[in-house]
């Protein structure tokens, strides 16, 4: 139960990071590639 809560917190933190990346996509070149890599590494876990 506790580990589930921790994983949810990690997931929320990651989602916030991804949302900020999407918001800054126009400004930051290569953000899409980083986002794809982060998504792949997350799905592996």
C-alpha cells in the first residue's frame, strides 16, 4: 500500500515534469526527443 502511494507520487512528479517540457517545447530544441526517451524509460519500469 505504502509503495503504491510512493509510486503515485513519483508518477505525479514525472507528469508535472512532462507537462512543463511540453509547455517549453517551442523554446527548447530537442525537448520532444528527451520526452520520448523519458517515456520509454518510464514504460520499461
